[in-house]
């Protein structure tokens, strides 16, 4: 039994309490109930066991695509702790040097007549894709991208060195063909390097931003997440908007750390920041417009308007709470100021159509 204080949120689709697996593991390691050594943290989803975090040397491994966990109504969660064995050492990817030298010499042997080129071409092609001598002669499965760079890149370079040492018995045509083979393989490897897809990159950036927000100001971040979907007083609404504006000023157009897995040295956009806050880009645009107009027409501002002052004081009859209604009034005041610049009578509390109400 471990009691872990941490922010939770409500999943609007299932109306269940939710937390992030990464955050739970980090908070657990900060309590006296911490796990010493290597372990996997799992929970049950129906009849299936789901691993949501790994701990190596008592430290939580960070995954930037977080796992969402649903809590019981009493905000409890049953977690199974299993051992996390250290992966075995990586096997050698190259055959012995003597084998490489033998393959290189075989590739430069000459034959009488017109057979010299085919005979030279075949060993070079075979040697670049051959498996170590101890392995089966069955063609191995296609290696992963990073593995391909290690295997093919190293072998091609080694063989080119062996060919150079035996150049005295190779014709110019064979040497030229060997060089062409090396160039073709290198070009193919370069073009086949994997690139992260845009959704994966965005997910990594968003996960990193959420972690930063939570570490920087956990109380403000948790309060903002819990305010989603609620109808707030205008003061609280503006406080949340200013919190978002401060994050945009701090992170927009900056870059992620170079060591960030999945999105190293990537530019951070406003859309990434809004997504990390659980909001849509259109919502973010409305918040910026609201703050800009409030800084013009709010109490004590350059173009202070009685309607906005009355709304802030709660004295404007018929006004509605909510971000959409408040923004509607601000835009209405701004339109009137633009059309009646320098004239007009005293402003009154505006009447709005009933289609603008709810908070976001």
C-alpha cells in the first residue's frame, strides 16, 4: 500500500479519474515506498496485463508517449511489480578479420577470358550481405535500420580496404566495379535511414512539454487541467489565459533538447503547447484575442469601457459568464470603437444573441 499525492484529471468520455503512467512512476520513486533495483510496473486492463513503466537502477525510464491509466472511483490503482531483467549483450555483427580478408581476396581473383567481371562481382555482392560463419546459411531476416548501418556500413568499408591490399592482381575493370558497388550500397543505406513520422514527433514534443509544465509549476498546471469544461468567473478565466500566455512566451519557437528521444532538437509550436495543455488550437487563438482586447478595454486600460468594467464587477445585468460570451462582448466593444472613433454617447451593457455562452 502506497499513498501518492499527485494531480488527477477526469476523462470526459468515460467520466473516470485518469493519471499518466510516467508521472505515477516518478512520484512513487520519490516516496518511502520507492522500488530499489530494476522492475516493471504493470496493471490489469480487463483480462490483460499492461506494462506502463520501467525502472532501471532505481530510476524511471522516460517514455515520451505516455500511458494513460484509469483509477477506481476512490482514486486507487492496483499495480503489479515485476522484475525487469537487464538485456543481454549485443552480439558481434562482423565475422573475424581473417574471414573478411578471405572474402576480400576472393572478390579480387581473376579468371581467364571474359569471366573475370562476373566472378569478381558475385563475391563482392555476397560478402556485403553474408552472415557470420557460425550462423545458418538460411537468409537472415531483414535487419532494422540502425542495425543495417552497423552491419552493412562496416563490412563494405573493410572489404574495400582488403581489395586495395590485393590490387596488384585485380584488373582496372574489377576495381572500378568494386568501387561502384561500394557507392551503390552506401547510397542505398543513406536513403533508407528511418525518419520519425509527424504524429510521433508531435507526441514526443507534447509529452516533454507536459513534463516540463508539471515540474515547473505543478499547482497551476493541475488547476488549469481541471478547469476544462467548467463555467468560470471572468477573473479565473483571465488567470488561466495569462498562465497559458506565460507558457507561450517561454516555449514557443524554442527547440527541444538534442537528447530527447523521438524529437531531438525540434522546434516547438503553439499547437504543441495547446495540445500539452489539453486544448485545441482554435481555443488558443480565442484566448490570445481575449487578452489583447481586455488589455485595451478592461478596467484601468487605455480604452476602458463601462460594459467590460461592469462585467468584471458582476454588475452588468444580463451578462453571462463564460469565455465565448466575454469574447463576444469584447469584440462588440472593439467594433463600436472602430466605427465611432472619437464620438458617441455613454456605453451600456450590451445585449448578445443567446448563441454564445459556455466556457472552454
